[in-house]
C-alpha cells in the first residue's frame, strides 16, 4: 500500500515539475534561437560591410582613373589621321534647316535633347534641325547593331562600370563623367583618346 502511495506522490511531484521543466526547455530554445538570429544578423552585417568596402574600393579606383583623364574635344592631331578615326578627324559642325536634313539623310532621330543623323557608321548632331536642340556632347558617336546613340552609350557605360572606370548611372548621356571614364579607358589600353564612343574603343570593350 505504501508503495502505491509513494508512486502516486512521485507522479504528482513529476506532474507539478513538468510545467517548470517545459518552461525551462522553452526558454533554452528561445535563447538558442535568439543567439542564432543574432549570429546570423552579425554575419549578414559583416558580409554587407565587406561587400560595401569592395564596392567603395572599386569606385575609388574608377574615380581616380577618371580624375587623371583629360577630356579631348579636338581631333586634329596626327593620332586621329587613320581610317579608324576619320569620323573625328574630319568632323565639322554642319548647320542646316530641318528640310535640308530630311532631304539629305533618311535617318534623323531625336535623342537626349537633340537631333542626330546617321551617316556611314556614325551618328552626328544635326545642327540647325531644331534651334532649341541640346547636345551634352556634340561630336560623332559610333553606331553598331542598329542601336540609337543613347542605347550604344548605355552599353558603353555598363561595360565601363564592370571594368572599374565609371561609377555613374547608365543613363545613355555622353556627359563629362562618362567622357572622363572613356578617356581613362582609352589611355590605359593604348587607344587614341577621343573621350567619345569610337569603333576601336567599342572593340576593346568587347561590344563591337
């Protein structure tokens, strides 16, 4: 009889202790989960910091390269006499009204504030087509793959970003930042520095 009472008493004690034990186990599991989450968050933060450091270092290299590059706006030197740069060496602004441009060129398009005409592999500003046209860059742009000037420039900007020369937006505008990046790339690769989109530069970038 005593054995039965002892067994019942032990069972009652175990039943009373069970909630406490379960709470302890729950607390332990919760603490483990919090620790794991904290460690995972710390690891993610460290990985993000490392990634940001790599991006910053790459951007600093690109910025320094661009700062050391000098934009070239004149293409009359002997370096541009070859056939690869004839479009630049022979370039002159041509002012005509809209009717003249339409009568002489079958492809005249509006891009980034200005009108451009297509001629023998290059896009050129159609000066006078619109008296209010705007050209952030006013020289030849090599065309390939039937792309418009801004589409070709976007591809160039993306590739210059990948190669560590350009940190701006791929906006399709051949502005000072993009032209400096082009000049730096051209200088590093032994190309004539046009600071523009020309055929040898596109070939070296692997685009055309």
